[in-house]
């Protein structure tokens, strides 16, 4: 197990420190036109039961046939997770009864999964680098869906999802905080999207997470865990973990014992509640599926897929850090989405300063995109417009303050930033004569503050603010500063 236990992650309590231990199981829907063992379509949102083959409906005598594309997708994902690819793996039957599972068993992989151990690296905001081990990735079928809200008396079953391929990605219990768990899901989703092996859409359920949480005293052996099922939002994953860890700590501090159980997170009240305890857990009676041969492929097949992998987030991150000297966390945020990374590269390619470009995207641009609740690609400020704003700022044509306003103007009017600067007279005043006039006005109108600033030079900022206000933010702050110091007889810093 890796050591991700920096002391800043500990929970302090009157009885001493506690540490969270978290491991995630993530079922990710494989991007593939057809299901794992049938030719039926997989598109989301189709009419109920319109994408169901005789295999998916478990008609007697129907035989499953493995979809080679799903196998290739699992291998690609394994490669993206730096994981061991098993050239031979076996499909097992996981037996249980449920109305949305017409076969009476799910075809899954148990002792011999297609992908073995790997890892995912996270760069956290505080500069910490965290490695989360991957235990395994196996292929399995999804079940159908029971619909309880269509009729007051009857439940219905939609088998469109039945047989859709899932990759179950199981992490080791290496995660030590809610923030790390959130970063892990974000990173995993980003890797899958770059690879094109899962669309990562959590709202549609293409990516979910079962979150295992336990607590222990630092250095102690693993505690008993509870599993929070079916989380489909990164924000809720964070809330659920915080709640669950504190619930367990309260029980232990009162001398109680944690009972291993499956819990659900109620998003309305922000609490987890018990769904079933271990005593009620299924015995799945796994055994190899007699209808399917073991999956076997050659190292050449794996190498062929490896050779065609796109540049992945970590490779891009390292390139951004070495080529442009970006901080790891900034680079991590930029590469999290491919569109975002491409946008950054386009701005830099147009000659803008990389560090300033990263700041602009991560603060102003993403801030506005999130505030408006739109997709990144739908933002009306193009990479070219941002490059122009950054260049005008660098060249001293506009002030930093005006640059921020200009960005919003471009967003609202859709106009070209250079044209807006001309039209609205936003050019920075570097003409010292013009600035001097305003500086003189401000000084003579405020004799009291003049006395103050002589005693306390730190208050010079107030004068700078006044001058900037009177010039509509267009005065060059450096020139304002120099002139004020001269006239007020304050030494340079
Ligand atoms: P099982 O075989 O009983 O399903 P696994 O060992 O495969 O359990 O673990 C399932 C998931 O639970 C994994 O993601 C693992 O990291 C996590 N896990 C295991 N033990 C703990 C623990 N004590 N605390 C938190 N998570 C755990």
C-alpha cells in the first residue's frame, strides 16, 4: 500500500486523531455500439425495451458471443491505468435473483479478470502527489432497470441496459480523504474520456462509484468498512464520505462497533443510511460460464492497441510542466478535460504567455463557464480573443483591470477585443502628463490622507485606487505609483 497519509488529512478529535481509509469500485459503461455478448444497440435514452436481443432477454437456448471491441476497450483502459494486461481471463456467472436480471445470473469476471494491478496519480491543490493503486478491472454485463413510477399498482422492467458492457474498476484502499476520492474519480473519468473507452457521463449513469469507507487510528490496521452504493456525482461523493467517516468515529468513540454494511446516501438530508448488512449479503455461487471460452489474445494485440493510444492526461501534464513551467496542480486542472487543454494550447500557440494563459483559463474563463452553467465548448470567448486580450495586457495597451472587463464585454457582445478597445476607448493611459493631472487633483482634494500616508506609507494604495477610479481604470498603475511617490515624497519599496 502506498503512503498517502499526510498528517493534514487526519481528523482531530478530543480522543485523538483518526484517519479515513477509502477504496472505490467504479462501474464504467464501455463505449461500444453493441452490447458485451449481443449485437443490440446501447444508445442512451431509447424507448424502453427497444434495444433488446434474444440473448439480453435470456430466451432459452440463446448463446452469448463476446464482442471483440469491448475486449479492446478494456485493454486500452488497462493500458491507460498503467496496469497489467492479462492475456487470458475467464468469465464467470454471478448468480442472484432480481426482476431486472432475466438470466438469473450476471456474466462477470471473478478470479481471473482481464486487467490486473495498476495505478492512478493525483496532484492535489496543496502540492501533495498521491498514488492510488488499482486492484483490478474486470468486464461484466449491466442489468436491466425496474421502473416503479409508471403505474400505481405494477412495476415494469426496461431491458435496454441488460447486457451492456461495464468495466468494473476497483481501487486499493489507498485513499485518505474526501478530496482525494473526488480527485480520483475526476482523474479516472478524465483518463477514460481521453481514451474514448467510456463517456464518463455521471448523470446518465455511464460512470458511477461505490465508495468504501472505514476509519482507524493512524498506523493501526484496517477498520471495518461500509460501502456507499451508486454515487453519481463527485460533489455528493465528497459529502457522503465526510458524513460516513464522522458517523463511524462517533460510534467508535462511544465504545460501539462498526457493522459491515451497504449504505445509501440521501442527497436531500446529506446522510447515509443502511440498505443491507453483511448478514443479508448474497452468496453469488460464482462458477465459470460454460457458454463462454476463456478470453485469450496475444501480446501483439495489446502492443497494437498501445501504439495507437492518444496522449493521456499525465503525459500532457508533464509536457505542460516541462515546456511551459506550469505548477503541477495548474497543469492537472488544465489537462482534466481535453477541450480545456486544447484551448490552452491554442492560446499559447498564438503567442500569449503560458502562465498568464493558464491563470486566465482556470480563474476567469472557467469561473464564467461554471457560473453560466454551460459546456466549455459553448463559451462565446474564443481562444483567439483571449490570446488578443493577454497580448494587449502584456504590451501595456490595457491595464489588468480593463483586461478583466474586456473579457466580459467580449463574452456579452461577441465582438473582437481589439475593436472593443478602440470603440470604447479602453486604452491604458501611459501619457504621464494626463496621469499627473489626476494625481495632483487627488492629492489636493485629500489633505488629511496626505498627512496619513506620510506617517504610514503602506496606505499609498488608497491613493492609487483613487487615481485608478478617476481614470476609469485606464491609468498605467506603475506610472501612477511612481508619480504618487514622487509627489508625496515617499521612498520606493
Ligand atoms: P471484497 O473482495 O470483499 O469485495 P475487496 O477487497 O475487493 O473486497 O475490496 C472492495 C473495495 O473495498 C476495494 O475498492 C477496496 O479498496 C475497498 N476496501 C477494502 N477494505 C477496505 C477498508 N478497510 N476500508 C475502506 N475500503 C476498503
